[in-house]
C-alpha cells in the first residue's frame, strides 16, 4: 500500500461524522469515498466533508476503485458481509461496535481478515485515553491487589424518536437491545481492564419502550481473577451515566462519564492500609488525552501506516461480544453460561434472540 492510504466510509449516518473528523487529523490518510444506501445521503455527506466519490453501494465502490481501508459505520447487521467483501478486495477494515450480530458472523470476519492478510480493527473507543491506559497498567502490575468486586453501569435515555430508525429495536437488524448496543461499551472497558471472564448470567427486561428487544438488563460476570461484576444496562434512565467501579484489595477505581472520559472522570481511592506516599505514586499523568475516536483511529492508523500490528485498544473484537452473547444465552437457557461452554457449543454462536420479560 502506498500513502496516502485511500479510505472509504460506508454508512454516512450518525457515527460516520466522528470517523471523518478523526481521519482529517491524521497525516498519510485520505478519505476518498462515502457510501450509503439511502438515496442522496452519501452525496450530502461527501459534499459536506470534501470527499470526491459518493456511491450507494459498497460492491460498486470495490469494483471500480482501489481502497486501502474500509470503515464500517453501517448498522451492525451488515458489518459481516461488508467486511468480508472489503477483505476480499484487499482492504483493511475498521468496524464500529458491535462488530457483528453474533460470534459466528464475527468468526467469518476474522477468518476473512486472516485469509486476506489484512488488519481488522474494532471501534470500542472507551478503551482509549491516557487515564484508562494508566489504570490498566497499574492493575496489570498488581499494585491495587486483587480485583474483588465491580459495578458496570450504562444508564442511558433513548426515546421513541431514537427507536423510529427502522433498524433499531429489532432482533433481525439490531441483533439485540441495549445490552448489545449500549452496555457493550462499558462491558468492553471492564473486560479490557480485568482480563478474561469465566462465567456470566443475565436477565432481560422490557420496562417501557416499544421494542422487540430489551430496554433494561441486569447481569453478572465472574472473571478469571475471581472478581465478580454486577452489570446494569438501561435506556429508561433520565439521569444518564456510564460508570465503572472496581473494588480491589488496596483501592477502589472509578470512572464516571457519559460517552467518553478524560483524567477528571477517573478516581482512585486507596484503602486505609495504603500510605499517602504510595498512593501519590498512583497519580494520573499530567499529559492526558481523552478517550474517543480520535485516540482510537490515531492509534490504528499509526499501525497501518507503519505496517506494525494493531494496538490492543483495537484488537480482540470478540471479548465483549462473548460476554454479551453469554448474557443473552443465559436469559434463553435460564442458567449461567461459562466461557468454556460458550466456546465449545456452536449452537450458542448464532443470533442472540432471547426471551424478554415484559413489565409494561
Ligand atoms: N462507537 C460509538 O460510540 C458509536 C456511536 C453510535 C453508533 N455506533 C455504531 O455505529 C454503527 C452505525 O450507527 P449510527 O448511529 O451511525 O446509525 P445510523 O442509522 O445513523 O447510520 C447508519 C447509516 O448506514 C446506512 N446503511 C444501512 N445499510 C447500508 C448498507 N448496506 N450499505 C451502506 N450504507 C448502509 C444507513 O442508510 C445510514 O445512513 C452501529 O454499529 C452503531 O452501533 C457507535
């Protein structure tokens, strides 16, 4: 590949704007094409952002142009076929969360990436930011002691207008409810910090919204470390927050934000036994950059441009999807699902559809 890398944005709705703005700040990259099935939408987006090519079909783009990186900003139900087509073209793929609607779709994508020898980056941008990296490093070094208990909350507000977009709120096109679409961000950050999970269970609730899927879920994750996490996800919460709290033997770590975090969103509270002198060494670095698409795409393109492996903020696309899949499978089976069971039983790798208790 020669620079500048030629980038296409596929799906020019809400999140695409974040991608195009982040890309504009990266040297060695040119956004050359915008694609959207909705008539006129790609053309409007292309005109707004000075993108030369606007089309309504990814297949047509790949048949007529040479593209180095395809960004999937489309609804998650089409991520898998679009990624497979992009890898077959010889492009790298940057896919928005959730990367796919099921583990079997995700396997198709990772297999296609391997077969093509191309990189597959996933956008779970909550993993990024200097403060999250600082906490991850200290957790890995063991300075906080063993993680014991965690709270993982995604309490958001999404109303009828949000669900009027045809692909939302339906098993077939959104693949799941608020757990898959929203809670997955904090679940991914929690698992990025705490590592491998061992078992999970959840219940799905429809408390108010007119959706096929769930608008609230309550779940539990047991990590390999022995830490247990209580996970709450909602779209009926007027005071919105996204938060993690991790109680370790020697400290409580917290982040409280909505869609992104910087140093001021994080707090480390030492246990009484920790000296002030030691706690001072846990201070967040002064030079912080916040989490977000800028940080994520900056790191991804530094790798693509230098030909080095992707950074860990953009790899392991299956980690959060596995936990979320275990949540839905648990709601379906009425039992806890272990990671070993999930990995071994391919019947759990398909669509997430599960019974939702309707309390409306
Ligand atoms: N990382 C984040 O913080 C974040 C935030 C919002 C959305 N997302 C994710 O981004 C993706 C898109 O969400 P959105 O809110 O931008 O949705 P959206 O509905 O606003 O935009 C999606 C666009 O894709 C187009 N589209 C649908 N099928 C297509 C196809 N086959 N080919 C080309 N275009 C097609 C639609 O016409 C629409 O314009 C989802 O996976 C969502 O979960 C991530």
